């Protein structure tokens, strides 16, 4: 009993935040039953039915295979999928908190770092929605925790961490970018070139295994092709066309109609240029007169994108940069052309997205639930949904400056790295900050959406906590080393004083005293040098 009381007392802030997160998730589960659906939800619910390819494999379907298919095979309601995602959200917070305590982060700082994933209403909305984002976050967190659980990860943890991070790519293709920070981390964390080579090769192989496995399943079983997604060229076109200055762009005549006007580009944005009916890639339908068939323009779209990249690279880079800094805004807003943020906000009543998801008819949410195995009609508890919407719109989200602080602190922590000491705090900052940049910037390369910024909740605040810990330890050790140097200087002065006092004594005695004092001072100076070399390397657990 006393052990339990002591545990609650020492971690009271975390338990309080955990209780708040549990309460909010209970309200979300009650507010929208059986679960929330989005435009793309049907693709994940039915996309693995390779006998009926109407839904297509536009994106990786690892989420369907891991969560949805088992639930549907058991004949369960999609409410169980939402429940699993809520549990994953709580588990991510607990795992990150335990990792930070293990690696010397202060308890209060660790609790604050996991508050966003527990309390952010956009995270709650994602957990209640049949979409792959929460599973992607969970695999990302699992990989980070496994690789950082020990100061220098062993081969077993590297295998598990590589599998977890690699499994994120069949859930969201941007997970492919995680190989870069993970590989850099394991190479720098290992000692000796043989171990570095071994750990890097093992991580790469384990990372590639889930990706190759899913691509083989897609090609052989679902017959969608040996690929993670078939939408890469479409989004490449959307980004390039949005950034292009068509008036000065040199294009073949057959590709010219695919380049949008400035007004249309600003109105539709990247997502609209890919999916909207008004997009040039949809409205442009050239006909082969000889065959009497409409020409597929996918090859021309790809060629236009590469023309923009070659001729106007700075416009593309500027377009990406403008999108990448939107996450640091104080409030959650959307600009012209952005995917509407209302899609990720709780609504008064059950949300619909016609024509793909409607209140009535063949595409109604009720029929989707029925075909998925049950769960009843789409229904809303009006008091709960009002409470969630007011909470989300009036402060129930993580402000952008919090993400900016986490990014800057994480980068600062990386620069505490020194070769001649235990650099695990700096390497922890390298892994977490690198994963955040890889995932967020990797998504922004194609388009900006507040949905794609969700991984920031489980990476940037944690990177900030590790960064603050590394920086505080570094400067404390540096200050202590300076004090030791001052004491060493005082020892040298003491030698001179002794010399003056015993000047009347024997030369041999004076020489012996001087040598002993000088030896003590030299030892002190060496200790100071050692402390400078190991400055900030160790942090006592709170």
C-alpha cells in the first residue's frame, strides 16, 4: 500500500494528465458511435478485398491488415477499432514517460512532454476516426523507445526497433524516411567500426523486411503491383503544379493544358490539384483520333513535374518551406488552398463528406458500418459532441510555439555531442528530432495537412525534454569544471605561499614541498580537463 502511495506521490503530475486523457477518450467514444468515418475510411475498410478492386490501393493498407481486418473477421463493430486506437494513445504516453525517466529527464518535464498526446483534441479525433494515423504514431513511438531504452542499444533492440520503424511505411508511406535518422543513430551509438557496420546492416535489413513483405503481398495477393502506393506521381504533380510559374515554364504543347492558372492553383491547393474535379489532370482529356480513345495523361503529368523541378527548383523549395512552417503557428488555421482543418475537428452532429460519404444512399455511413460487420447506425451523443467541439476550438490543442521550442531544444541537445565522452543524451536528441523532421518534412514535400502534423505530438515535445536535459547537464558540468579550475589555480598560489614561508628552511625541504604541491595542482588540472571532456555526460535520475 505504501509503495503504491509513494508511486502516486512521485508521479502525481503524470497520473493527473493520464486521468484527463482517459476521461477525454471516454467522452469521444460515447460522442460518436460506433466510430468516425472520413472520406478515405472506406478505402481502408474494404481496400484489402482484392476480389473487388473498386476501392483501389491508392495508399498503403498496413492499417487495414493490422487492425481492421482482424476486427472484421471476428464480426466486431468498428467501435472496437476506435477503442484499440484510444488504448494505443494512452500506451504511447506511458511508454514515452517511462523512457524519459529511464534516461534521466525530470519527472515534471517528462509529464509535460507527454501532455500533448494525452490531451490534444486533434489526437482524440484521430483516435476516434477509422484512419491509419494512430497506428503510424504507435509504430514510430515503439521504434524510438526500443532504440533508446539502453544508452547503447544491443543487437536485439536494434532488430525490434528496425522492424517497428519499417512497419510504419506500409501504414503511411512517409515512414520510409525514418531509415535516415535511425541509421545515423545506431552507427554513432556503436563503438568500433565492426560493430557500427554490423548494427547499421542489421537495422537496414530489419527496416526493409516489412516494406518488402507488404509490397510482395500487394503484388501477389491483392494484385495491385509491387509498390507501397500508386499515388506518388499524382502528388508529385500536385506539388510541382502548385509551385509552377506556367507563364515562363517551357513545356511541350501536349503538357501545357496540365499547368494550372495562378488563380486555380491558389484556390485548389496541392490536394485539390490532385483530387478535385476542377483539376487540370481531371478535366484535360485528349483523344487519340486514330484509335478513338482518351489518352492517359499520367506520363505527361510526371513529365511536367520534372520540368518544374528542373526549371524552377527555387519556387518548389519555397512552396515547401512555406508549408513546413505552418505547424509553428499559434492557432490552428488554414490558408487558401490548404486542406480544410474542419475535417479533423469534432462537429455538431455526425460529419459527412458527400459524395464519398453521405447521410443517405449507397455511400451512407450506416451502410458502410453494416458492410463492415455491424455497429449499428451512425449516432451522436449531443452533449458529449458539444463538449468536445468547444474543448477543441477553445484551447484543447497544442500551440505551434510548443513545437518550435521542442525542435530548437532538440537541435540544441544534438550540439552537446562530444566524441570523448558518453554522448547518449545528444544521440537521443538526434534520433527523436531526426524522426520528427523526417516525418513532418517528408509529408510537407507533397502537401500540407494538419492531419499529417499529428506525429509532432509524440516527437517534438519529447525531443524538447531530452534537449533541455542535455543542455542543462552540459552547462552544469561546464560550470563545475570552471570552479575546479579556479580551485586548481588556488592550489598553485598555495605553492608560492609555502615557498615564501619556508624560504628560510632547507633547500631540500622547500623543493619537496614545492614538488608535492605542484603535483597536487597538476592532478587537479588534469581532473578539470577530464571534467571538461565529460561535461554534461551524466544526469542523475530525479
